[in-house]
């Protein structure tokens, strides 16, 4: 029998999110692992989708996306971050944030290019870099603060550094970049040709009056940056897989060369529905308060347990340490939690290449009140 070659990602298995969701389903556990809401999106948005489908807008959209949606995105960015992007030439609608990340890496990372990532890191960054022959350089942020030592990051820079990937607010730690972080980054890339891929899918979920500092607020960074965002996180529709990329025209032109052969375009009626829905800013400006109430409810419920709450400045994930409860590694503890206590989480070690175990798990609080109440009931018994 002929021995067929392995794929370029033969060493990559099923994501931890899929693993923990499957374990939750098998054990009829409450799923606080995978990052998706268990409540319905706004009926107004659903009605817009229904309207455009029935009106016959069911064929291919333009390569870059429907102009009405891109205009609303440009308006949102200008209002939120005082940054200007030309809707037609600098904004591209993508099949979710992950596709935008994949396409950006595919567009600019060549063989032996070095890419700096910050761990704990969303799991699509590294495999995509390696798929296109790049070399990943990692900076490990560690519990409990997950701060960045920029002097250490500077030591990772070389003449081969092609890109720095940021995730702000950070999934899974829930930390956000501060002004000093941004200024350090500006100094770090000054005088270089390093690109920045800024994953900002949780930009509208920041707590306690803190401000999301988008990369595009800073002209020195905007000119070299590819900004990625997601409507799944913005409007509770992760299954629709619609996001966008905003970048200067010279970068967008290169991005679209790959985008056209990756997905070409994103479904038309949902783009039109999102454009209509976005005309009312209140449909997303409430998110900070909406999710802060859920975060606070979860934190209050866990405060009387042996779990240690880590800071949560943004995203809809709460990190907790469990070392006062168990000395098991985080994967075994998360599995035991799912099987015996019927609450599924995600072990933090899965966000590190070396499987760094600091006895931390991630809980998703983008859930209905009754879901969180039941989860807390189970967790309080540990």
C-alpha cells in the first residue's frame, strides 16, 4: 500500500474547545467552556435577516463586502477610536474573525519569517504561522497578573521579525493593554517594517469604566496594522461567522489577494441585515454593562468558594485558580470538574505551547442567568 504524505499540520489535534464541549455533552454538564452565548440574539436583527433573504438578496456579495456594512463599520471605528478607514478600500468583510486572522498571516508571513505572539494565546495563531513556514517566538504572560515585560519582548526582535500578533482584550486572561503597553509597542516597532495583527474581537466588552485602546487610535501603529473584529462577539451570533478586517489600503490590497481565493466573499443577506442593525449605536454600546453584570454575578457567586478569582478587565471569560482545591494539573482538573460536578471549563495550559500549568481554568459567563445560577450551585459544592 502506498504511504501517502501527512498534512502540513499533522501534529495538530482537535481544539481544546471542541474537546471540552464534547465532554460536556457526554456528561450532560453545563458548558462554560466554549465561548458562545446560550441566549438568543435580538429579534430585530433576526427580522432584518429574514427580510433580506425573502427580498432575494441571496447571491454573491462583492469581494470586499457590501458597501453599506463597510460604511457602518467605518463610522463605528471613527466614533469609537477617532480613526478613519475608507469603507471601500480599507475594510474587508470576512467569514469570522478567525478567517481574517488566517488570511492576514497567509498574506504576509513567508518561510522563515518570525512572528511574536503573547501566551496565553488563542489557538489559531501558531498553527497558521507554521502552516505558511513562519517561526513563532513566544512571550509568556503568567498568572496572576499576565503583564507584559517589554524589555523581554524586545529581546525576541530580530531582522527576521515580520509580525507581532496582539489579542486585546486578551482571551483567555481577560486582561487589556494599558497606555504604557501601547507606548512601549510604539517604541519597539519604530524604524522597523514589522507588521501588527491586532485581534480585537472583544473590543466592546471592557469593564469597570476602563477603556479599550485600539491599535488604530495611534497613527504610528495604524499605518502598519491589520485590525480584526467579529460580529459574533458584538451581536451574540457566533454561528453566523461574520467579521471584518480594517487596514490601510496597501495592506488591504494584499490581504484581498488571498481573501479572494480563501472564501471570496461572505453571505449577502446577513451583511445587509448587520448594516441595517448597526445604524442604531445602542445595539452595541450597552455590551460593557450587559456583560459586566454577568461577570459580577459570577464573581460574587464564586467569592465564597475556594476558587481564587483573577482580574477580569474584558472579554466574557473569568479566569480562576483552583490550587486550594486540588493539586491535579489543569486538564485533569477541568475534566474532573466536567464529569463529577457537571460544569465544563477550559484549562489554561492549552493556551501555552509548553502546556504551562498554573492551576488556572477559564469560565465563560456569556450565558443566561439560569445557566450561571446552576453552574454556581454546582461549583459552590466543591
